[in-house]
C-alpha cells in the first residue's frame, strides 16, 4: 500500500484508460438516447396520456435498476467486455439525463414566455400588494 509500488503502473494504465472510455462512451450514447425519451416524458410535448406514460415508464425503469444489474444483463447478452460496460452505463444514465431534459422542456414553453411578456392585470397594478404581486407572476 504505502509507499506505492510504481512497478505496477504499466499494468494499471491500460485498464484505467479503458474504464474512462467506457464511462465517456456510455454517457454520450445516453445523451443521444435521452433526447427522444425526454420529449416523450415532457407533458407539454406528448400527444396524449398514453405516450406520456410510456416516456415516464422508460425514465422510472432506467433509473430504478442499478448499474450492476444492467451490467449483468448486458454481460449475459454480449459477454464480458467493454461493450457490456458501455451499454450498462448508457442504460442507467438515460433515465437521469432524460429527466433533466424533460424538466427543461416542460419549463420552457412558448405559452409561458408569452404569458411573461403580457402586462400585469390592472388589479395587481392598482393594489400593488405583495400577495397580489406574487399571484401575478408568471
């Protein structure tokens, strides 16, 4: 342990680089897969309740299963290696990334920006009380 044995460094560098590549590629694939899932999971961009529920089910399913379980599943499919690790990281990360994107989509609608540009109602301008100003915010 201490002091470190530097003779092991050449043996450790290659697996360390492979691990960084697995994490990076898995996250990049998750971002690509998360964008359509996010549009399904955002309530204001889905056509009906059924498609919204499908998007939410994908989010919940991806986030509730641990990375180790995803890894075991993909090792059974692809055999041990980098491909199984990349798929496990991507499957786990797609739920988290899609949830963040879906929340951003839901909060940035054209209707909200139009509502914020509208002048305050006359009642709020006339009264000017703190509670009234709070209720007139967009």
